C-alpha cells in the first residue's frame, strides 16, 4: 500500500480538472468550492487501511452550527451515491480506482452540485424527499431540519424557516449531551432575535457566514 502514490495520482488526475470547476485544494485529499451564495461543495478522498474511496457533500455556510468543521453530513461516498457499488477501491489497482472515481464524479457528483448546490437547491432537495433517492444515509432528520430551516431563512422565507428550526429545537431531548443543550439554547435565542427583528435576518445570517468561514479558514 503506497498512499504517496495515491495522493500523486489524485493530484495528477483531479488537480487541474477540479480547479477548472472552481475547487481549491485544502490538502492532498480535500477539495473545496465556496459558491457565491455561500454553499460549500466538498470532495474528500479517504485513504483507508483496506483501500481508498471518495465522498462528496454540501454544507451551507449560513447555518448556525454547534461544530465548526467541514461536514460530510449532507453527502455520501461516490461508490454509494445514487447507485450502490463497491465500498472501497483497491490499492492493487490505483490507476483504475482513481479513473473510476473520476467517472462517477462526472456522472453523478458534479451534476448534483450543479442542480442542488445552492440555497434554493438545498430547499428543493430536502423538501421533495430526494435524500432517500440519492442514498444520503448520514443526512439524518436533525441535519435535514437544520439545513432546511436556515436555507429557508437565507432565501427570504422567514416564517417557514422559523417554523422549521422550532421543529429542530423540539427534536433535541432534555437528556441530550450538554453541548447539544447549549446549542439548543443558542438556537432559541437566535430565532427569538429573528422573530423580534425580521428585517435584521440577513445581517444575522451574514454574521453566521463570516464566523463559519473564519473557523473553516476559507
């Protein structure tokens, strides 16, 4: 197993190609694109002990988060995205694996970013039940309500956004971990502020975007 070889192949196969698609390399295995309307598109290679794989994801930067990291919650491995195939590609045939990953990215990944990788697209993707169709198993009810609620706020559907985030708040049990309960309180404060001053919603959301970008160093 030669991970250095895989990283070199990734750079050679994807570096210039993804650059033309608007992505920048944050590491040898992570590529990010920030859209003009503040949605992060993510392509992440995972070099495991039994093989290597690649996941794609979206992360709205206007979402008030309890963690400040690049998140793959709204995403899936390309090998299980829309069509379930192999879990990992073998280190024995690295060129073949990297080539197949690129094919899947072009076929399924980039069109997904193009169609749904905006605030309006995220609303459509979640509200119309596309999550199940695309096989996003990690994108649970909590994250769906979170991303949907803040996307509604961001796109000006404030009343709907507030309602959705209140549903998210009610989903958090009083017996949840302390940091989640803290987050619950912060959500309540945030939505109360937006309800009392709806004309300040975009200012509030803009501050969230700036904080997320600062923490993610993007």
